[in-house]
């Protein structure tokens, strides 16, 4: 009989741990998704910035050449 009680306690603790880990994993997945979105936005912003800097430098060079 004590074995069953020990198994029950162990099983209960393991189930609680699995539930807790599932919650943690869910939160981490949400955060990863947010970070992926932010990275995409940053990549877009950096691309625009590069284009604008290139356009500005082109204008400066054209003015210097005149």
C-alpha cells in the first residue's frame, strides 16, 4: 500500500510540473513570436534607412560634381 501512495504523490507532482512547464512554454512561444515580429520590423526599417542614406549621398555627390 505505501508504494501506491508514493506513486500517487510522485504522479501528482509530475503532473503539476508538466502543467507548469506547459504554461512556461506557452509564454515563451508568445514572446518568441513578438521578437520575430520586432526583428522583421527592424529589418524593414534598416532597409528603408539604407535607401534614404544612399539617396542622400547620391544627392550630395551630384551637388559636389556641379
